[in-house]
C-alpha cells in the first residue's frame, strides 16, 4: 500500500498513483518534467504499469501538453522544476486545468497558448 511504499521509497511517496494518473492522461507529443530524486521511482512505476519510460515519453515530445511533477518534500517548487527544464518553452505555455494533488506531491498540466 501507499504507506509501505512511502516508508521504503521516500523520494516520491505517491509514485504509483502519479504513474497511474499520467498513463491515463498522456497522449502522443506530451512531455513529463520531473526533478531528481523523484524521477527514478516515477520511471519505475510507469514501466511497472506497462507504460514507456520517461526518456521515451520525452524523446517523442512535440507540441503536446507538459506535465510537471512537483515534490515539496524535497524543497521543490513549480518554478524550480520549470527552471530545471530550460529546453521547454515555458513562455508559450499556459495552465491547462487545476493542479492534481497527491499529498504531498502536485502534478501541473500546461498546454500551448
């Protein structure tokens, strides 16, 4: 369960739930932005649930949406995670719906203007 996972893998407590959410949402051309140390557990659960790894998702990214995973447990903010992905043209993106909360992590979705 979630509490057991969070005890053994504190880097991203809700990695299984976030992976499930992303796999239900992602379309061709979408991208996922996530910072270390959150990316290895998210990558693991994407694969475990039958999805592609983060590198493959992002290698196929185009003009689709951008999902940003923010983990405040590791002092991450939305601005810090965005700054860690300078190849994304943030100025051309706008929020696409409210953030999705996974206590304590949050997933933001952006789309082109």
